[in-house]
C-alpha cells in the first residue's frame, strides 16, 4: 500500500513539473480601439458610404434576420438594416 501511495505521489509531482502555461496577449490581438469601425445602430447605407463596399455580403438568416458584410480586417453584423456588432478579425501570423 505504501509503494502504491509513493508511486501516485511521484506521478502527480511529475505531471505538475511538466505543465506549461501559455499566455495570450488579448489586448494586442486586436487593436479595436485604434480602428475606425462601423458603430452599433448605423444603417447599411451609412456604412457603405463611410467604409466602402464589402468584399463579401452574406444573405440574412434567422429571425430576426442577421446578415454579414465582410471587410478585409473586420466583419459587420446587421440585424435587418442596422449594425448589430462589428468584430475585428484576428491578425494572421
């Protein structure tokens, strides 16, 4: 019994020694505060005038209908005709 307890203790200690902690610099992944992005509540015509044509437009799905306009650095989500949210794309390495 003592040998089993000793073996379990050593095995647990070995797992702790080999653990690795990974830290992601969340604040540096996207510099959203630096970017001029479409704001919530703005209509599609205003977004198109201020930011130009998107690279891709997806059809609306669901209820309420949600669509996406995809730009090179971000994606704009619309509920019907209004900006719901803008998401900055993760920078590629």
